[in-house]
C-alpha cells in the first residue's frame, strides 16, 4: 500500500522522524519519493496510532486510484464506487492548475446519477486545512478528504486517513495552567519529534533532566512511555506536576504510569538507581539568556562560554549512570550572528566525545541526499524570526 506523509515546517526533520518511528516499530517499508512537501512510502501497513505520535507530519493519506491522464469526475466516481447515499467530500488539487470548484460540481452531478448526494467543502488555499478537515469530520466514514497529486505523467487520487489534531495540541500547549516564556516554551510537536528521533524501544524510560514545564514528560506519557523528569528549580518541578495533573484531566492517559518528577541539579551526581534503568535522555537544556538582537562574533563567544560549563557538568555526570549504547537526544543552542546561526564550538563537541559519547547520524542518508548542503548528524530547528536556533543532535554512550 502507498502512503503519503505531508511534512511540517522543517521537512528534513519531519522525514527523519517518520523514518525513526518506523524503525523503532520494526515496520518494513520503502521510500518511493521525497519532496519538501511530502514523503511517499510503500508498506503493508502502518503502526497503530502513528499519526497521533508524529509531531512533524501534518496529514497521512493512502492512494485511492491512479491514472495516466488528468482524472475526470467520472473517473473519480468510478474509483470511489460504491458510493454512500449521503456524504461530505473535501477536494484539493495539489498539482496543476485545474479548477477544484469546477471538478467538484461535476463530481456532485456524477454522484447524483448513482443516487448519491455529496456536499463539497471548498479549500481556503491550495488544500483543505486541518480545521476544515476536522470540523467537517472528513476522516470519518462515509465522508472523505481527497486530493489529486501529479508525479511525472501519473495522476494519483489520495485519501486522508489522519490529520493533526490542532485542538489537542492547543490543550497541550497554550491552554496548560503552568507556562513561562522566560524559561522557553518547547512546542509539544517538537517534543514528539525529539522522542521519536531517540528511537526508544519497548521498556525504555524517557528521562528529561531539564524538564522545565514538563512538555517532554507529557508527550512521553501520551505515547505510552514511562518517563522521569528533574530540574534544578523547585518552581519548575511544581510547574511540571501541575501540568501533568492537567493532562490527566484532559486526556485518557494511564494514571499508573504517570511520570515521576524530581528536584535535581545536573551539576550534582545523578541518583545511583538510574544506572539500573533502561534510560534514553530526551531534553532541551537551558539555551542561554534570551536575546533581543543578533550577536556580534565576540558576543557569540561569550554566549557559548556562559552555557558550556553547565553542559560539561551534565554530560560528565549523566554518563556515570548511563549504560553503554544509551541514546541522548539533546537540543543545543545556536545564537544568530553575522553569518547566520552559530553552533557550539567544535572544541566542545570534541570534549563531549572524549567523555564517552559518539555523535550519531540523525538523518538517514536516503533522506539527507534529498536536501542539498544538509548535515546528517544534526538539524537546525528555528522559527523565521528566531534569534536562537535549536540544533537537534543525537548521541550514544560508548
């Protein structure tokens, strides 16, 4: 079966997350096409709940029909038959300049000839947005959200089987009772991406030693993982607990597997009992003092020096309780300077390696090759107006 995953604002990161998720679930698949908009794969089936667990995928579709010509209304009706007596249809044309409205009118007329009444939801842009799909229940039978894409001389009719639930993300983000922009606001979607890129296996405990408001803990809980969080600030520990209480009220999580939250400073030795657990580190540490303007080269050096000591303590102390082969998915700050975003100096990366870590390939080569001038061992994640980018990196203990 052919599936199309429509990618988020960072296509390479989104595609890498899909590959990591499928790998961690031992799913057999083959990539048939990658663009900045989507990735197409062939697989017998997808893991259950994959759509709910991917932070970087906007929608997932399956192929409904293919043609070697632009499909007519009659072609589409034939592909969808037998038709329900009454249904709602969303239709988008993602390749070419054909009129969606004209084709939809023809489909409605053709459907009537088959004693089927269809209502049409017109896209507000090039395709229906998440609000339109979810509000009109277009992923619930007998309704359908359909799109036409063109690859070479082939036209493909695709049907949406999952759409990111924007209302759920709002509940897990801006509606939470504890929020503080001064300590950073990690988006739930990025937290999901981070967890998936660490490729946790069954029985893995997700540990966030800079848990802050608890975003990574909440997403791990929703994805069915055991999780532990800690923070040097008692106020942050309290905030995490408050947000976890709220999550349990809003979502059907397993109460018995509620994440544990501890007060702990990474500059101190980690609890020895962590060495007995199968832990993967997934974390966004302190990213430095918030900036109000791009930095000069000397200011960038000062910025880096102000946070390197904290990171050095973290990598040294956590290494003592991690088993060989443990994964660390960590975001590193890159302040904006005269030549763009500046990652931590190579000398410090070498220092981390010397402690007993190996920097892993974050982006599979088959994906990296589709994004010119990209790196396979890290990806920058930043809003268009960001003054500090997050460098997504994956490490393994040796």
